[in-house]
C-alpha cells in the first residue's frame, strides 16, 4: 500500500479570527519517499493527473477552493556536494528562477517574494508567496498561494497551498501549520552540519501584498 493514513492526535486550531475548536488530525506517509505530513481529518485526499504529485488535499469549504499539493522529483545534479553546501545549492537551483518556472503554467502570475535559506521538512530550500489565475481547482479564478520547496537526499520536494484570492487570509495559519508538519526520512544529521532551522517560527517573513497598507507576515 503506497500511502499510509492513520489517526494521530486531537489538537486545537484557529483559522483567521474564528474561535478555536477541537479537530482530529491524520498523519499521511508516502511509502516510496518516506515523506510524512499531518492535516485535519476533515480534509480529503483526491486523485491528480500530475505524475509527480504524490498528495493532493482538499479542505471542506467548497466556495473557498482551498487545496494543498505535494510534488516530488528526483534531482541528482548535486549528488557530489556535501550536506554542508545545501544553502549554496538552494540559492543556485531553488530560488526565484525556480518559482518563475514552477508558476509558468498559470496566468497573470504575480510573485510577491521569495525567501532563501528556509525549506520544507529537513530540506534546505525557499519559500514563496504568489497570486495567479487558474482553473486547476474549480472554475477559472484568481488564487493566492504560499509554497515551499526543498532538496533533500537527491529529491526535490514542493508543497503549495492556495485558495480563492479573497479568502486566503482565513486559511493562511492552517496552511502554515500543515506545511510545518512535513518531515522526511532522515538520511544525515542536519544539526551537526548546521543546515537546518525551523523557519516557520521565524517572525520576519514579510511581503507587501496589493490592497494592503500593512506588510503581511508569514
């Protein structure tokens, strides 16, 4: 069985300004890569026609069209580089140019910012915020997304979470929580090599978005 889905825990969560509530969470693990992620049990896994997409999650809010996806591909271009050089590799191959290519299939793309030296799970990578138009979930509409990419153990991993543009702020905290739960099968010691930090706890991820006088923090 390729995917392992099991009940994990009950935790309190808050979305936007709504009151906190209890929700059951699931842990999903990909047997091939060892990647795992935790998400609310009300979210549904759906099939995808993208060969590199190992998980697609739909939240139970039909009008919001909230979705998270995880994609992975082998990337052995840097196999000879030691783990301590992960930051340099990231800046070469998983920075702004990567996100320009990743978003190229969508219309009216606006890439608001890219943060280097972040990552996903145990991997060193980058974090991005963007608007675009697409019909990949629901009707053709404007969407806002946060996304994170990382290279770990010669595999590239990308996770993006997006909604209809006008409701994104309500989903942002939960999206960040789900992204922060991603983990990979450990293959080397990131602490000793100084490669890993939990960037999701960093308070200084800031982007200026249209229609807002304040700077948005992620």
